[in-house]
């Protein structure tokens, strides 16, 4: 579990570091803003932004995950930085690059939550939801869809999670078993939790039956 002191220091440093970046972005001095973002990345991690942009997510996680205690916080900071970089490229009209960075930012946020369900600061979930709004306008990768499913279940948005798992099943029928497991997890929850997630128990039971029948049919055809 992250220590409170570490989190407070990290957030305080990040907020101060981003203040100049916001000023440059508002002034539409995007080259200077990217340079400042690079300085912030070096300050936090000793890494060049161009280097980060050209390595895989796995390589990045290996770099920032050497200390498991700090991984959720590191994922959060990198998620914020990648989101800021994406916004700068979007403002310059480079949407393909912006979407790639938004997906990467989203992936970092979710990996942090998977490793430790720690809400780093009050606006943490809001930052993720804003990314989802942006990503919903475009075709996203299956890996991002999987992380979206995790996030919706994690935050109790069960109806949205169900929609995503059905999208995944349409893409690849092997996700049917994950859909069944999802329904079984939901049936362990109270009626109040399910209603709060816009997915009443009756609908969960119907989905479970449908997915079980789908799995049986799939196994017969194998």
C-alpha cells in the first residue's frame, strides 16, 4: 500500500510541475509545452520523453515497476504525462498520435489500479473518465477494450462493463468464459449494488444463461 506521505509529496510536485505546462498550452506555444513536458518527465523519472514514446508498454512497466510499492503512483504520474502529451498533439491536429497517447495513458492508469486499487487523488477517476470520452470517438485496440471492461467493473458501472464484454465476445468468442465469470461475480453482490450499477439481478441472470448456452454451442462445434 502506498504511504500517505509519498502520495502527498508526489501530487504536490506534479501539480507544481504542470502549472508552467498549462500556461504554455493556453498560450498555444506547443513546442515549448512539449519541451516542458520533457523536462517534467526527466525530473520525475530521469527519462527522455522521446525515449518513452518509442518503447513498448511492457518495457515501460518494467522500468517503472522495479519497486512494487511505487508502481501505482508511477503509473498515475506517467498516465497524467501521457494524457498531457496527447492533448498537445490533439491541439496541433495530430489525432492519430494523440489517440495512441490517450490509449497509453489509459493503460497506465488501469495498470496502476490493477496492481493496487489506490485512488491517488480526488480527480484520479475523473481523469480516466475524460480519457474514455475521448477514446469512445475512435476505434480502440482490444487491449484497451479489456482495460475498459476492468475499469467499469472496478467502478461499479456494471451495465457498461456488460456492453464491453459483449463487444469483446463479438470480436473473439473465447471471451465468453470471461463474460460468464463476470456474471457469476455480479451474482455475489447485493441487489442494491447491482441496481446502482444499472444491471438488476434478473438481467445478470439472463446474461449468464445466454452466455452459458453460447459456450455450450461453441464447445459442441469445436
